[in-house]
C-alpha cells in the first residue's frame, strides 16, 4: 500500500476527526480563558476523565458485543459504599476493596444471567439493576456520605498520589487502556466480541458461543465499575451514596462519539477515550466560561443526541 493510500485511510478515521475537534477546542479556549491551559486545569481535566475512562472501556466493549448498561453509575457508587462500610467495620481497606470489586462482578454476572439465560434485553435488566444498586447505596448509608478519614496513606495514594509528577490515577487509567486495547485488537476471545455484536446468529452458526461472550462482556463492564468505585473512594476519602448519578449518560456518549455503535459490532478503545477527552474538554470549557449548570446538561444531552443520530445514519447507509 502506497503512502498516499495510507494517508487517505488515516484521515478518514473517526479518531482523527475527534483529535482535530479537540485541537480546535483547545485553540479556541486558549484565547477565551486564561485559565484553560494552566497546569491546574489540565490536571483537573485529566483526573476527571481518567477514572470515568475506566468505565468507558467496559461500556465500549459491551456496546461492541451488542449490549448496553445503564447501571454503571449506581454500581460504581455501590462499590464505594460496600468498601467504605467494610472498612468502617474494621476490615483492611485493600481487602474491603477486593470484596467490593467482587460484589460488582457478581452484579454483572447477575445481569448477564438474565440477558443470556432468561432472554431479557440489556436495557431492561440494567435499568432495574440501576435502581436496585442505588437503593442499596442509600439503604446502607442512610442516604449520608461515609467519611473515611482514617484511610491509610498508602491506600489514598492510588487516588491522590503521583509518580514523577504524574497522578497515579492517570497511570492506572493508561494501563487499563493499553491492556484493553491490546486484548480487543489481538486476542481471539475479544475478537469474538465484534463477531457477536455484528451478527449474533451468524456468529453462533460459525461456532462462537455468543451467550458466553455477552455474559463475559456484561460482567466485565460491572467489574470495571468496581475498580473505578474503589479509586474514587481513595481519591475523595469518602463514599458517596448518590455518586455517579448521570454517569451512564457521559459514558455512553463518550463511547458512541468515539465510534462505538448502539447496534453492536463496531468500536475502538482509542475512539472511546477520545470521546471521553472531548466531553471533559467541553465540560471544563463550559465551567470556565461560567455557563449555567442547567445549560451544561442541555449541551451534553444534545451532544449525545447528535452522536446517536450520526451513528443511526451511518449504520443505515452501511446496511
């Protein structure tokens, strides 16, 4: 393949378009606000999207397989609450975190069972789990935040520390992204995710155990929510029962903006992360420009609607 053909393929990539949009936003905001390009703002943006980006990774893989999860915000909060309650009752914070992550994995398996064995749709199952998980958070805490002031410094380090000036949160995020991107592109198991999402019946006829694929991707998404919840707990030094309300909107929007299709079979980790970065830049820009929080919600919802509409027409044209 010649250099011209390679360059032509590059500029048609969804990721390239997102990079250009992000670059333009950076350029515009550098003139619009003197605070945008400051180290403190860049660090705040990176910290904001890094942990949520871990959840975006799980959502992207699930969307590629043909599923969706509306419970990610509630499950993330539940991980914080479970780990926080166990710690306050005398359990080692590392062990409490493992229990919380295992609980989130069990929730994902629970949803996977109802989707693959009972035959319910991801949307309905995850909607029910979203309400149940949030109810458990409020029940366990009485609706009040848990102050975890006695968390040991070595545990807080994963949420508040830095290595060589780089926040540990961002390092963890990069590791998750690299591993998930490698597995999605290179491993046989994760390549089956694309086949299942593209045409589940055809994939099943070709010998792929599609139920297993859907079950595992559903479980993985909730497990990553558990990891995110633990990191949030270490970062804030508390467990918020109402944390993550609306997170599903941001996560789904980031994945779809990055090229993941709501009909399954399409998506990349890089695109989803760029979608996350774009939304983070937009949120930071709106805050610095002193735009009302109500308008911020309207703008974020409009971005999601635009991305879903583009995805619909793209798939309609492809079909």
